[in-house]
C-alpha cells in the first residue's frame, strides 16, 4: 500500500454493503485495500471507489495495520478462521456483523496473541451519508485491545460518532430486542396483512397518522435484505427467546380480549406503559413524525399559484412548476403550457429558494445583457455592484467599462454593467429599477 502517515486498512469483503461504505468513506483517512473472490466484479468496484483491490485475503493483509471483516454473518467465523492467523504483529482485527458472541470467540481463538482484536457493530446501513451522529457499538475482549481501543475510540469521537462500549454477550441480548424482535414483528405484520388479502394502497385512504408511519416502517424493513434478517434471527441465539416471548404474550393478550377480561387487558397496557419510561420524549418524537406527514402539504398549499421546485427522493430529478392543486398525499404542478404532473408527496422534497436558484443557474439557458448608465462620478464601484446584485431577477453582474470622456458631464460617469437573468422579460424590470434610483440609461 501507499507509504505515508496513514494506517493501512484491509477490508475483507469490501465490495458491497457496509464494507464498501467504509471503503468509500474512510479512504481519505486510511490506505484502503478491499478484497473479494470474484475479481471480475471486485476490481471494477475498487477502481470506482479509488482504492486497492486483491482477490487473495491472505496476501491482502500482509502489510495491514487494521483488518476489517465485512462478510455475511453465516460466513464470518469461517473467514476469520482462514485469515486471522496470518495477521501481522501489532495489527488490529475487527468484524462489523450484527451478531457479536460467535465472531468475538472466533477472533479470540484464531488471531495471533501479538495482534489485537476489537469486535464492533455499526448501527447503521450503507445509505447513511457520514459517520456523524451514527452509533457504533464496540465489544472489546479483556486485555486484547490495550493499544488500539483508545485509538479507535478517539477516531470515532473526532468524527462525532456515538460510541457504545459493552460485552459481546450483552450486545447480543439487547440486539435480540433492538433488531431481532423489531424485524420479526414488522415482518410478521407484513405477512399478516398479505394473508388477510388487504389492499394496502386502498387502506391508506382510511389511514391514521400512526398507521401510515407503522406501514412505512414495515415497508422499509421488508423492502431490504431478507437474507440478512434471517441470518440475524438464526445466528443471534438470544432472538429465539425474544420471538417465543412475543408469540406467548400475543396469545395471552388475544385471549384476554376473547374472554372479555377488560380489566386484565387494561392493566397489562398500563404496566407496559410504566415499563416504557421516557413517555414525554416518546410523545414529542412521535408528534414530530406525525407532523412531518402534513408539513409538505401545508407548505405547498400556501404556494398555490407560485413556482416551486420538487426533487424526487429516489431519482433526484428536479421538477420546476407552478403549484396548481394540493391534496393530503399528492401535488399537481403546471410545468409549462398545458402540461401537468402529479407527484406523491412522500416521494418528493421541497427545494429551498437557494437550491432552486443554484439549479436554475446550472440547468437553464441564461439571458445576458449589457447596460450603460450615467451615475454620479463619486459612486463607489463596490457599492454599485452590490446594489445591482440585489435587484431581484439578477443572477450575476460585473462592471465591464467606466467612461468619463468629453461627452459626459464632469459630475457623472458612464458605467457599463454586464448582467445575467433567467428570463428575458425581466430586462424591463431591471432598467426601471436603475432609472428609479436616479440612473440615466444611455
């Protein structure tokens, strides 16, 4: 790898998912090398990211300071067993899986005693833009990361990442709820809705804000990697207890309703509410989420008859137009002539005035003009430019000529401005403005 002050990091399985994310986002701070068995797909990924590539895991770690295992959970122990014994002296070995007990045991068993190990779990997916405000769980093994643990923690603190330190066993216990129970519950809800043959699109016409948010979260889960969800359920042994408890409690509560035991049902809900502390914060966060559902509709309703810019969340295409009609879930834009486009509010973001300005500047054909004006000779050119830039339709302006020859009164100068507009028809407004402040157009 490059010989400089950066540490060398090899990411085993760094061509996709979280491994690729780390390669892309850490390449400025580390010399990155990624590996995969398939060179025909792995090498182009490395070239695209701008990092080194190897299809040999053992050779790839020869000069590594940090070795990161980013392979599917079901292959993690096998990969650690293959690669870890060859780790250089003083290096650090980490894994980034959602399950910690078995990978931690494998690292401890197969890594050389003169190397250090630090199992970790990034609590985010490859869609996040930065490490900032993301949670990373570190599960150090006693006496196995005395030098590297403070260095890793210091690096993560500087990136404004939130670091949680615990044990592998404690991690898996909490993840059986945070991930295992959550995923299983949402997947079960999706499966139940499907088997009840509910028309989900139609159901949204009857939806409350809570149902809408719940359905969006369920959809978010089931649209992603089902193999990963199965691996988490299968490989974190604690999830079995969580699933069993959920099923047992669901049957118990259902029986309370069927048997007409209102007091027992109510008491169960009340006791659960007491256990789920921080209800004020929970209400505030959920209120904010609910208000977001209507925020776009409210903003666009106030913009009917005005121009707005909408950016599609998935394609990132920008659409400019006049707001014609706004509903609770959609907006209709007039985009020129008689053309109209209807957008789902959930699929678009409303652009700010500055975003619209920059987009127009980069994408529209601009109109350029020269304007010669007689103004008092004592005018300061810097102030003149500032004044001209503040005329609403003006995009850019510069003074291209200053003349005070024989044809010009001694108390005046002729200033020629070169300026740019989005619309040719705004030229009259600019000239009227200049004349309104006492300028004489030549």
